[in-house]
């Protein structure tokens, strides 16, 4: 009986470790995929916001929570968060309002949670 229980626990442990490893691989692949969209993200900023001067994408990340790629960009007096795959504006903060920036940074931290 002990051998059966130990065998079951061993199989359960190996299955769990395999599942964790495959989740990490999938997450890594999603993050890499998001990074590949950088040029298209810059084009999107130009098209949506009619900006034709220096485009700066500060950060690109995959959100497992929303299953999408986000990017952040700073221009003029705004810091924006955009859902690239959903093709929609997500949030923004005025750089002159520290509470607003803090709120947006917390939202980004939540979206990046793994």
C-alpha cells in the first residue's frame, strides 16, 4: 500500500512540475511574440494619435490576465497604456499629476502579474 501511495505522489509531483514548465515556456513565447510587434506598435501610434515625430515605446509586455500585448508610451504630457492586440486605448496619466502616474503604474503592475 505504501508503494502505491508513493508511486501516486511521485506521478503527481512529476505531472505538476511538467505543467509548471510548460506554462513558463508558453509565457516566455507570448512575451517574445509581443516584442516582435514593436514596429507595428509605433505605426499604430502614428495612425491613431496622428503623431509624426519621435515615437517612444517605453515598455512592451504580455498580460496573462488579459491575454494580450500592451505597450506604454510617453509623449507630450501624457503617459499612455495601449492594448495592441485588442487595438484599444486602455488608460493614461498626466505626467504632472503624481497620483495619476502612481495609479497607472499600479494598474500596469497588476496587468503584468504572472
